[in-house]
């Protein structure tokens, strides 16, 4: 039986926020020791005092070389957000050493290239989107529609954040049922291998933002039928706010049920409905549209096929087309044509890429499992 060799790597930083909450060096050495047990041979610990300003990690390089020399697995006790730094990821990616991260077990030598690629893609795309939005806005100074360019950049990011909160909701509900504090939730999310919204490990400030989105999502969904009923009765915003107050429904913040908070909940409900409906459209129809395009059909020919199938143009694409219309482009909202087919495929591709880069499959799988438990389709843990 071949001996399993292990090289341990522990680190601390001079930046307190970057490693909060985190483990001390002794705690990291202990979790590596516990991981090794009796069946693994721990060759050596390497201890790094990481100064981000210097952007060098000499102990990491020594640990990598040791692991390569002994054909050992490099064990990182606490990955946290180190994947954001090229001086950490580049040596690992080029070394070919086997890697295992105890606080994020989904990150290993096989998945690290994808994790790093996603982070760099998100960073580059976000910077590019901001530059494009600013360039367009600056070129349209004096144009009353200039703000729409910034809105067009921000809307997909908002939708992704709302969708992430929807998927994380069953996991948060599970933690709350078991009485977890917010700090305990952060520890559990990192220990269970769930990546934070844009990759890396969770910190308390990230969790708090997500909890706000989760709570607003839950409130909007809880009030769905009530708000629809108010609308059918022709209630004004003021009457709706008074009705919610009379029903003793807790508002989204301490300001109470005023028109501003009412608008916030209605807007979130609209975003949830629109996001989920378009996700369903992407799942059901985007693969077929890609097949049409890959078979050599033009956008106009694809439009004819979609019209013959009786497929409606998604509301999410209506919004995108409205932005184009405001910019002076002629668009058709009633039937499929080459222009709105191109727009639909563009938005669908972006949504698919957002989901793949924003939401780890392990998080989605756990969310689905817990949701089924909560509604009684599977035995509860």
C-alpha cells in the first residue's frame, strides 16, 4: 500500500479584514493534523506571514516545491479569498501539484483553473461593462436617456444577485432553524464548501448583504397573492401601504409601510418573477435556438421558426428592446424578427454565463435538496 504524503500550508495576513473570521496558525495546524489522521504522513508545515503589499509568498513556493519533490498533496488549511491573488494562484496553476483545501473542499487542483478563470472573467467583464457604460454616457451628455446605459450595465448584476439569494434561501433557512448566529453561518458556509457570490470564501459583510436580499425576496414572495389582490381591486399605493400596516405585516425596514417600502417590495417581486420566468425560457428554448443557429439558419429564419412554434418574446427581452428603442432603434414587440432573435440570444447567453460563474453547482444541488426536505418530498435530516 502506497504511503499518502502531505505537505501542510498555513498563513496569516497583516490585513485583518481579509482573514475575518479566520483561524490562528495553531488552529490551522490542528485541522491539518486532524485531517491527516493515521493514514497520511505529514511531511512538514510551512507557515506564511502574508503581507499583501509585498505580493510575495515565499513559504508557499517552498511548500509547492516540497510537494512536487515528494509527490505529496499540498493541504491548505484556510483558503478564504486567496484565489483573488495572482501571486497565490499562478504558482499553484503552473506547478501541477495535487491540492486540497480544508475550508473549501470543492477547490482542488482539478477545479482551481475554473475558479480562477471565473474570478478573472468576472473582474474583467465588470471593468469592461463599467467602461462601456461610462463611455456611452459621456458621449450622450445632454441626452435624457443617458442614464439607461448605466442601468443596462447594472440590471444583469442585480438579477444575478437576486437569483443567488433565492438559491441560497433554503440553506439560510436550514442554518436559522438550527439557531446559527451570523458568524456561525459564515463559518458553516466556508466549512461546507459554498463559494461566496463572486467566488472565494465568505466574510461577515458579504453574508449580511445576502441576508438582506434573502429577507426581501421572502417578504416579496409571501406578499405575492396579497399585492396581486390589491392590484385587482384597484388600490392606490397609499391604500396598499395602509392595508399592509393594518394586517400587521413587518415592513422591510424600520421606516414602516410607506410608498417607498411598498415600491421596494413590488419591484423585488417583479424582478423575481421576471428572473425566474426568463430562466425557465433559457432552460427550455435557448438550446433549441442554438441548434438552429449552429445548423446555419439566419436570425430571420430562426424568427420564422419561433413564430411558427407560437413562442412568446420573454418580458425580460422586452426590457432589453425598450432600451434599444429609447436609443433610437426600431424594434418589434409583437412578433419575432431577426432583430429581437439576436437580442434574445444575446441576453440568454449572458444569463447562462452569469449563472455558471455566479452560482456553484454544489450550492445549487444542496439548495434543491433542502427545499425538497422543507416541502416534504424527502425525509428531513
